[in-house]
C-alpha cells in the first residue's frame, strides 16, 4: 500500500508538470506528417513508474478508466490536446516520425512511435499509449478541447462592428448600410465607390430594402443577411434579387456561425436557425446580451440576471463560467485578450482579460474613465464612440477628451472606417467613409 501511495504521489507531481501548461506557441519544427501520430486518438495502455509497471485492470483499478489516465489527439498544425488524470492538457509537438517531442510549456517529453503504440518517456517513468479510431469519452465530453480563442485583426473588427449594432459592411468597393436618412430609420442601400486620389468617390447608390433600416448586416457568399427594424430577419442578394423574410418577430444580435443563423428572440433567449430560417432551436434559455462566438462552440454573453456580468459558455456541453463579477459591457476579443468596459461610481472603465488560460483569467484595468461604455478595435487602434483613439499597446491611456459626443464610429476594418456626425438636435449631420490608408474621408447618403 505504501508503494502505491508513493506512486500516486509521483503521478501527482507529473500531473503538475503536464496540466500546468497552456502552451500554444508555434512548433519549433515542421509538424509531423499526417500518416504519423496525427489521426486517431492515443489512450493509456501502460504506465511505468520507478520500475513498477501497471497495465490492464491493475492500472485502471488504481488510476481509473484508461482514457482519463491519459488520452491525446494531435492536430496538423503542430499542437495537441488531451486529458491527463481527468485534467485538460494542451501543448505543441515537433521532431520526427520515429521520435516526436511534446512540449508542455517548456517541459519536453520525448516519444517513440512503433506502429499503433506511442511511448512517452519522462524522467521517472513512462506512458505507453495505444492508437484507436473512436474518440474516447474523456475527449468527447471535454468542452475545453475546442477552446482556443485567438482573434486576428479581421475577426476583431467584425466583433467590433457587431457590438456597434452592425449598421455597415464594406466589401469589394461597396458600402452596405444606412442611406438617405437623418436618423437611424432610413433605407438599406448598397453604395459603390472607388478611390480617387486620397478620397473614396461614390459612383451609385442602389436601395436594397426601402422598408426600413438594417443592422447586424452580415454576408455569406452573394447573400446579405440583416435584421430589419428589429422586427424581422431578412436576406437579399447583393444584386438586389431574392429578397426574403426568414424570421418574423422581435429579434436582436444576428450573426452567422458555422453555417447557421444565431440571434436573440423577443425574450433575449439565444436561438438559432438554418440559413433559410427553418429548424429553430434554443441555444441559451435565459435573458442574455452581447452573445458572440469566440471559438467553434464557445461563446460569451452578458447574463442579465447575474448583475450584468460576462459569462463564458460552451454550446455543446452547457459548461458555463463567470468571467467578470460586475456589470460589464461591449466585449470585444483582440488576439487572446477580451476587452470590455465595467462601471464604477457611475463611470465606465476599459478593462481586459487574458482569455488564453481559463483557470486564471488574468485581469487588467485602466484608471481613466470613459464617457460611454462603447468602443471599437481594429488592426492598430482602439476608439471611443466619440472619435477618440489610441494605439492598442497604449490602451490603458485611452480617454474621452470631448465634452459632447458629436461623432460616433459605426464601422472599422483594416482599410476603412465609417462614422456619423450629429447636429445640436441629435440628428445625423453627416455620414463619412474614411480610407485609413489614404486618410481621406467622403460623405455619403
């Protein structure tokens, strides 16, 4: 019995090495070819520690089911994910087909591949893993396998535009969005343009939908999807053909994710349909705000009943975690960081959380207040709603220096921004498309 206890303590020390790593850096060498360790799943077959070998019922009787002792799968991009003693592990790998090396956050574990058997050798023992085609229960039931939030500039801009209600979309020298209006209740138009010198020059405007304004505009192929007047979800071809109403009823927060439409219904429950508006299912059955997917089946939202705090939620397994514990608004991912604003003493403060390690969620906050909770991020800058901006690395210094909100950023991308100017009566005095490369802006609509 003493020997078994000693072995368990040894395994615990190894677990601290393995599970403590959240390494997701680039592999040091070209990933091993697909016909090697990539493909299938590798499950514990045998353990050897301090000269004692455990296999079969002796191993599972002490340490539990084989796939909870250790189970790994390797990706083609040089990373691996798995389970070790019921804890989630991940890291990178490199090396050769016969001798792969697994990097657990700087701790190198050497491997030897022999057919369907993979031997991982450590200082005080080894794991022998056997390849199988069927996904083990420990991996199938592990929601963290798909957790890898890391937004590039395009994804960050898209999330920023979503949090700004998605009034505009720029693609292929066409500006889609609000036109012919002094308020936010005009028509949905397509405004083609080209660059003339330093400034965009608009050529023509086509009204796509004259029955109301569009927001949460998103595009899939040659079809535009949008919410009309917060009352219907519609779609229309970019050439103006094929207009359809896909969903009727109060709705909000429309987005396209992995071939489905997701949105909030009249009760602000998060629901989903096929791209044709059929087969409605409920994804989150409670009142939520700012719902947005940050991984394949991981999303964030503000839980209205939980003091308006931000939550992380897995739509496959229903796993849910608090991210913040105070009222929090306008969440936007940039790289591995989640930016948002919280409120204290009636003032808003820009904050961010390192989302790469859900066991810690490292928090940082600015001491400079903002006048409004909204902001936007593109490839280089963070902007307040009233037009103030700063380079991202200086985000803690972002502050509003205008007494009155006279302009609002409505859209950002790597190439363009759109902003509205307002007059003294709060009506839109001008709408401008700005080329970030040329720094030239042109009024439209």
